[in-house]
C-alpha cells in the first residue's frame, strides 16, 4: 500500500509567508459576511443565494433577496459593502498590436493595493478549507488507512474516517479563526474599530455552530463553510466584472465551481471513501482515492486561477500554496 500513496506529498506551504494579522482589520467584514452566509445556509441552499451574485444588488436589496431581517445581519451587510465598493473592475486591454482582435483581462490596479487584499483573504480562506480535507486524507494514506495517526479533540468520536475528518476539520477551523481574531494586546485605536461591530466571541459562536441533531451534521458544517467562502469570493469577483474566475484551461475548459457546488465530489465521495474503508474494501477505496485526488486537483487549480486573475497574473501559487500564515493548522501529528 505504501507504494500506492494517492494524495500528492507536496508540502502545504505558505507560499508568500504573509502574516495574516496584518490584513485582518480590512478583511474583518469579509469574515463576518462569510460566517453570516454559513448560518443562513442552515435554512437555504447555495443555489438560492446565487441570485444575489447575479443581481449585484445594493445593501438594501441584498437583504431583501435572501430575506435578512435581523439587525445584526443587516449591519454585517452594510460593513461588507464598504469593502465591496472599493473594488475596481478589471479592464479589457489589448495584449498585442492594435490590429489584433484578441484580448485578455488585466487588472486595472496593482495586485496588493488595499482594495484587493480582502479578495485575496476570501480566496485564501476558501483554499484553506479544501486543503484541510486534502491534508487529512494525505495523512490517512501515508499511514495505510490506519486512523490512529490522529487523536480526536472531542470526546467519544466514533472510529470512522468521516467522524475523524469532521473532528479534525471542525477544530482546525476554530484554530484558524482564533489565529485571525484580534488579541488583547491590540491598540486603543484598533479596539475602537471593533467596538461598534459584532464581538469576536459572538462571531466565534457563529463559526462553530453545528446542528448536532441533524443527520451528517459534521459534513453539513464543512459544506456550509466551503459554500459561504465560495459565495463571498464570487460576489467580490462580480464587482470586478469577472463572472467565472474559477474556470481554467486544461485538456478542455474546466469549471472548478461546478465541482465545488456539486455533490459528486463533496460530500458524496467522502462518505463513500469512509464506508469503503469501514467495510475493509480496499480495492474500492483506492479507486475512490484516485477520484478524490483527481477532483481535488481541479478545485485547487480553479482557486489558483482566481488568485492569478485577481493579482494581474502576478501571483501564481503552487497547487498547495496559500498566501497567508496558517498557524500550524495542517499539523496532525
């Protein structure tokens, strides 16, 4: 089995080694909207929220489209639009001679101007969520499908692949949130910026909310987080006038977003891998692992393509590359 490791052993690297705390304050509204959307997806689905992306509404219409009546949520939307409205559309420029009819999209501002940083933050959070899943399965394959490589944080976790994955993903997500939350040592001026906002404690409660009484609550938590990050990223790209940032060219044009929002990859494939391993069906498990790696690679390439577009093709991440420090959340042993 050791010769058949199916998950790439590329190092999960911080490609640009940027301290995430340096960009957190301008990105706080992004995190708030993402968490709010994750809560809303307890009662709605991604398709129902796509109408917001298509209509590109103002804050008032945004709330109407997804039936937001809670004042705290309305305030989150208002703060988000301060960031949203700073983004500048990507302009069409001619790459070749004036007589050429071929064009490409080139950003109208430098990659790291303040207006683009929240978009990089949103894309990085989306990619980190997929890398957490990939990281768990990479270690599982490295240890020949023996779950003893991981010690669950929660008590009484059933010894199944899916339950161990849920435990790792949930607690790693909280560690990542704690990494970017303001510390007690923040300055007085910085503290004033947060005084009128939703508290970090309340935001953490929202981040960690799981409907434990619902079936597959761990998987649902995972998917809500992924789709809420995807929603925020797509909405920011619509402001840039880029409706399909996750489409890239391979053997043919590949739309990574369709893989993200479909069920064939996540959650169905995760559940099938877990069931096959629990039943000791290793031949089927290997086939499913191959499918997992195949689809994960396309998702990560799609996110990398979006980062490249947002940075005027100046940031080209490796398959496992991320832009901001991860605080060791990928460590499993």
